[in-house]
C-alpha cells in the first residue's frame, strides 16, 4: 500500500510526539528518582593531632592558597611542682601548628613570655595574610591579661614580630583586674591586620568590658585610625563605659569590608540589680573606615537579636556582595548556659543593618565552631553539641553546614554520615576547591575524664552536578465535599500531597478514615480521593495518612457535619452563622447571626446556645439578628452552636446550627 | 730558567685561584640579594638561621626586607632573645625599640629572675618599674608555698597586693573548689565559678565546656564525671 507524504508526515509526527512524551516521562521519573544529595561526594583527607598534655584546645584554623593549614590554640606542655596548694601548676602556651597540604606537621610553636614564669598564655585565633604569613593572637594571663599577636613565617614558624612587647600601642596600661584579650583577627585589602579584643578595665576606675579593634601594618607597626586614638571602641553603655554593675561587652569576631569599614560581632552581658549579670544579648556593630562607630547602622534593632534568653553572635564574615553574615547560638537558658536551642545565622545589609536573610537550625546544646566563606561567597558554619548522663559524655557531635549566599542550607556534613562523634569544632576554614578544614577538641565519649587533644581535620566535598538544597518535609491536605448536609450524606474526600517527595508519586499510599468507623486505602499520585457515607447526625472527623515510597508520612483531617433531616416548621426557618467560625484557642468574642426565612413576620425571640454551655436570648422584630461577641471558647474543640427562633405571633419555632472549630496553639487549622 | 710550559701552568693556576676567591667573595656578599624577591626562600633562610642559634648565620639575610621587615634584624633578635632568656640577662631588653617594649621585657625578666632565685633581694637590682611586679611574684609564690594569703600584704602597692590575693584564691579554688565560695574570687571569675559548681552538682559535662577560664574548664572536666 502506498502511503502519501501527508500520511507519512503525520505518522512521523505522531511518533515524534510519542517519543517526546516518553522522554519527558523518563526524565520526570529519573528526576524524582535522583537522591537529593547524590551529586555530592565526600572525601576525608586527613586528621592530625598535635601532641600536648591533657588540656589542649585548638581554637582557630586558617588555610593558605597552597592548602597548608595553620591551627592556633592553647596547649599544656609541662607540669611543674610549684606550691603546696597547687602541686601541679600546668603551663599553658599559646600554640600554633603549621601543616602541609597533606596534613603533615611542618612546625609547632608554643609561646609563653618567659617560659615557665608566665604559665598562663592562651591562643584564641589564627589567620593567614595574602602573603602567606601566619598570625596567631591570644593573651598572657599571669598578673594582668596582656594582648599578644605573633607573626610567623609559614615555612618554619619563626616569629617575625610579636606585639606583646609594646602592648598594642600604648593604649593598654595594665592595672589590677584590667584585661585586654584579643579574640579575632582579619585583614583589609591592603594587608593590614585588624585585631578585635575584649578590654576589661580597672575596677577602681569604673571602666568595664567593651569592644576594641586595633590595626597593625604587615611589619608590626601601628596603622592608626584617622578618627580615633589608637583603637576603635564600642561600649554598649555609651562612650563612658560602665564599671561593676553595668553591662559588659564581649568581642567574638571581626571582618573588614572592601571599602575599609569593619564589623565586630559579640554579645552584651546585661546587668540586673537583682540577678547580677543574668542575660546575654546578640550584638553586631559597624565601624567606618576612619575607626568611628557607624551609629546609625549599629543602632538598627536587627543587630540586637533577642530571643528572650541568652543569645551570642559568635562569628562574622563579609560576603562577596559586601553584606555581612553573623552566626551564633541563641535561646540559651541563663541558668543553664549549655542548653542552647539553636544555631542562628543572619545576613545583614551593609547599608542599613537590616536583615536580608536568616536561618535558624534547632540544635540543642549547640556550640558554635566558626564561620567562613569560599571564593563563591557561599557560607560555612561549624557547630557541635554534647550531651552527658551523670557526668559521662554520651554524645559529642560536630558538623558543618553550608549555606548559599541567601542562607538556604546546601548541605549538612552529617547527611553523608560525617558527624564527627567525640569532636568539638572551634574553628573552620575552606579552600577554593571544596576542602573544608576544622579544628577543635577530640574527646573521649564515654570516658569519665575526657582528655581533649589539639586536633584538626580536613575533608573535601566534591560538589559535582546540581546540588539540591534540603527540601521541606512531605505534607498533605484533606478536603471534603460537601462539608455539611442532612443525613444520609455522601462526601468525597480529596487528599493532596505537597512538599518534597523523594520517591515516585505513584508510590504514594493513602489511608482514608471517614471518621465513622470505615476506612479505605488507595494508591495514588499527588492526589487521591475516597468516598464516605454518613448515616447518623453528628460532626465526623475524617482523616488521611499518606505514606510515600521512601516511608515518609504526613496526615491531615477535616470535619463533616451531618444533621437531621429538616422538619417542616410551618412558615418559619432559620440559619445560623458564626463569625469567626474557627481559630486558635482561646477564640473569644464570636458573633452569632441568625437569619429567619419563610413567611413568619415576627417579632421573634432568638435563643442562642454557643455549644459549650453558654449562650443568651434576645427579642427582635427583625428577620436577622446578630448577637455580637456572644461566645468565648477557651478550650480547643469542635463546637456545635445552635439558635432557636420563635415567632411570637404564631409561636412557630425553628432551629439553626453552625460549627465553630477551635484548635490548639501552634496547631494548624484542620482544613 | 723556567720553561714556557711551566709559566702557562702557573698562569692558569693563579687565574683559577683568583676566580675561585672572587666567586666565593661574590656569592658570600650577595647571599641576601639571592633572597630578594623570593619571600619563600627568605622565610626558609630565616627559619634555618634562627634554628642554628648562631648569630653569624644571620649575615646571609643582610638586606633582605620582606613586607617591610628586616630579616637580618629578625634573625638576630630571635637568637639574642633566646640567649637572654636562658641567662636571664636583662641587658638584652635595652636593645628593644620602644620604651614600653623595654619596660615589659625588664619586668618579665625580673619576675623570672626572682622566681628562679627565690630571693627577694633579687628585686633590689632590677629596674624601678619592674620592682613591684618582681616583689609581687616573690610574695605570690611565698603565699602559695606557705598556704598563707596574709603574705600578700607584704606588697606595698595595693593593686598588686590584690592581684596576689586574687591569684592565691584562684589557686586555692583549683586545688579544692568546694572549699572556696564564688564570692571570694575576683568579680570577673564569679560567673565561671557559679557555672563550674552547677556543672559539678548536676553532673552535666556540657557546663564545663561553657567555662571561659581554661584551667577551670580542665578541672571541671576531670571532676564532673567522678
């Protein structure tokens, strides 16, 4: 048989359409079948431990362009017999360790000024400048707390200079109880070094803890700010400081923007006359390039996040777009300072201090482990939590969260099984090729006396392909049609799945429960239906439980109101409506409106029953009557309100009903 | 009479000697310039010279300036500082640049000297600015050694005397935390002290981790599980 060109064309066209449809189906199925994080590969590079005593802590880490890592912190390196009271006084050294790109130790320097005679010297942060030099900051705590900054050669750890000797510029004149303790370090575009410190003043002089930022040139000389003395300063209590009984301000981080302005994160320990220092508040401030406080930016309420409990901003980084990311722990019970509720990260506008984005991750007993960014401007936050039973450490888990620039989580390290049991992360760094480096403590879970060691660990995440952010959980809604009617009533239940599915939609299983003792199970895709028949008069609560192919479940409910068949009442009928007819408890001041129809002319008596034992009666000549604010519902339940209307001329009566759905606090409305 | 061949040999030998001497001198005098413009090599040379503990090895860094820093001076200072601390020679302090650096160095050296000698007379020979800290170090050690806080009262300066008492109480706390009330500690440590005691009482090891004072945290970790 000869086939015309036209028929041939149609045949090819239909074949092409069929192919396209199958192709689309295939890709649709394939995309559903792809695991959310399948594109990620995790590779553990190495773990290195610095040999110390029984109380070593890495507090910071930095990585240079070659992948060499530098870890800073404190390490016990000796125990000397010193006195009868304290027979073994340990010596803490500000310790910096350099590692090559393969995790092999290049050098280690433990510094105490004067060796054993100054036994308490702690490291707090470490950084690498654009030329590869390593800076370690900390403080010496023997009689007063002296600030300390050391610049090391990257190759061998030789001290190029130390700033302890000139006390960071002569602005620090130690006196009793005065302390200058650097906590963070950052660089500007010219390679100048910004050191943020908490300065606690002399008790006698009435000056208390506040923020200080000093700036040094790469050769160790001071690079003073043009509009201040040697340092930039911030006091939460005003420029005069406070003294005992005033708020105390503690620095945690510093970051310099491309325009030379710089930001400091920290927290304010608020003083209460009754409770003393009882509450800590998140605080972020901005300084202009000349060192003066940007008062407008720093006064934005968003920079002072307050959960009502203790909140600490604990790290800061300037993003590639110039805006500022701050991470910290929030919701800490002031009476139990280790009961953190969540790790929070906020992106602030560099112009206003307003919030551009934020993300809160519930993480009980969490500790912050640093914040950093990669060359793409994506943000990494280290965190960990611990728990114990009767003093025995039962769990200590560290992890890393990666966010995109809008603070959508991209991955959690624990999602590929990397949760670092028995670790506490204190510092985090990344390189430009997927390497993530963390430093902290290695603890012995289950031990009565954990012996933290000075550790760091590096791993690499190969982010090939498209990374799908973690998605919302499975969710389902349920609707009935109709939702009310006289018995016998047949209602069609429709369940609609929403949220992210990690399995094929045709694997969804819906278990419908009509609420009258009957149930049915159906397989569907994103939508499924079931029919329910109700023979008795009451309010039925129908429900659906959906289970997807991955075993995840979601539920939803809805109400169906079935009433008795209407009884003819001569010439009068009435309908009742409630406003509002749903809401969270307590649902108060609900209006009841009765509308009479039929041939009745009135006057009428309207007798309302709220359905919870309360109500009221009124007379009116009108065909419609509203009893305003009549009903209050303090308890969550489904209420059947009723009105009885009587035509006082004919004595005919009619009844109308309405449903009021009161649900609990934090519950979603069941429709 | 010497043969022409001998003359030629002699000429070649002399030429070789002159060349070797010249090249040796040239390379010796230009070691620093080899390192110029190569910070990695300069850093490695500095590391190597400092580790050698030989001051003469710093000469190879002559003229080498990296990021505004004279590497020969850095080398010399590292070695001299180490030697000074080994001998507790405060004369080294006078070589430092700024007045505050000199003061800090002399004070540190005096404290180290009296702790080593255990003799209060050591403080008589130190610079005036270092005298009170030196005496404080002496009486602090004596107070701890004799378990007698009243020895701190021998310090004439009231701020340093308070520092001595605070240090004594702090050490007493670390030795027997249950015997010391938090109100006895310096104001800045009372918060940590309260947290420490709550952690011990509740046996919540997380409480230890929230302590900012490092020795206190270490002790808390040791005690809370017992």
